[in-house]
C-alpha cells in the first residue's frame, strides 16, 4: 500500500492516543537508559508508533492494514540481510 492509499484511509480519522494506550516489548520493561524501544498503540483502525526515548512523544501513524502488511513482511524475512 502506498502513501497515497494510506493517507486516504486515514484522512479525516481523528484518533487520540494517550500514554496508557502504548505498549512495548517485555524486554523494554522496565525502561533502560541505553535501550531505545518502540512503543505501539492500536485504536479504531489506526496504529501509532513512537520511540520510548523521545521526550516529545512524537508518533507516526499508519492504517491497520499497512501495519499488518509490514508485520507479515518481517515474519516472511523480507528485511533479513
């Protein structure tokens, strides 16, 4: 799915994520100062991702279909070098 498709699916969709909505891998709990982890939240068809070390808590958002396509690609080994 390209950026245009993703933006069309998210267009007009306002989803508010709160800190409590985000989860991290077990290996990131409790937070470690030298370990930067990804926090993920899912709500109403939108997936939000942010770094656990980003003090401004900026997020990147994806439509759930794009997120699951990405996860499938990881599981299929498409990013292995």
